[in-house]
């Protein structure tokens, strides 16, 4: 009986592959991404010839600019907050040309986030220029969700940076040109160009001469 069931399963898989091949499913997903990008394009301040994976959680698209030949993976959160509770902000998110951002990213701004050209990012990247409240006793008297959003400064990622998976970039930092950030790093301060960065909190591991 087990052999019969296994034979039926194998036959069904082969039949499915003939009817709907893997390459056909890849082409179908590519088509859906293009369709989704076109559908959502009017939400942005400016959008080049790029691709945006479906689904995406988008907020404040009118403050977001994305360049040419750039790809954003699916299941991303891209948020520019112009207000929260009683506070009003003037956020800006700028993503350059030839940028690749993996799936499940979270990019959120109340101030400014700039991602330069030719930047490569892995999956599950977090980039934020803000936090819920300051690290002060008065803020701690309120529930985290009730604390005012606060930014220590913009996040600037210069050209040619490579960021590994599950990296977190925190407010008020600049990542120098051509730097490499290892997986799982938490970057809390600015880093110079042409360096290898890693750890929590992140530090310079090597300078590339």
C-alpha cells in the first residue's frame, strides 16, 4: 500500500511539473511583481524603473523616493511618519540606483534615511531613524506605545555598502562608502568607509586599504 501511495504522489508531482513548471511559476511571480510595482507607483514621491515585491506595508509614500534598477523584496515595511499622536514630522526616505533590499525589511523614518547607489542588503534588515521616547525617566513613566517618537538624527548609507542579513541600523549614524556589515550586527554609531563591521554593538573589525 505504501508503495502504491508513493507512486501516486510521485506521478502527481511529475504531472504538476508538466502542467505548471517551476520556471513557469518564476515567470508568473516576476509578472506579479511588475504588476504590483506599477499599481503602487503613484503612492511615491518619485519612483524609477524598479521592482517592489508583494506584499508591502507602505506608509507616507509621498515622502519616499526610489531610483532606477532598484529592487525591494516582498513582505517589507516602508514607513515615513509625518505625524504620531500630537507631533508632526517632515520625513524623507531616499533610496538610490541599483539598490537591492532582501525580503522582510523594515525601514522607518520621521527624520531622514538615505541609501546610496549600488547598495546590497540581505533579508530581515531594520533601518530606523527614530525610537519610542528618549532614555529618560519621564519617558519611562508612559507605556512604550504612548511615548513620543524621537530621532537622534538621520541614517545615511553611502554608495557601495554591503549589509548582511538581520542587521539593525539605529538613528544618527553614517555608514561610510564601500563598507561591509556582517550578519546580525547592531550598528549604533557612524562607521568609516572601506571597513568590515560586525558585532553587537557593532565595531570596525578590519580596514580595507
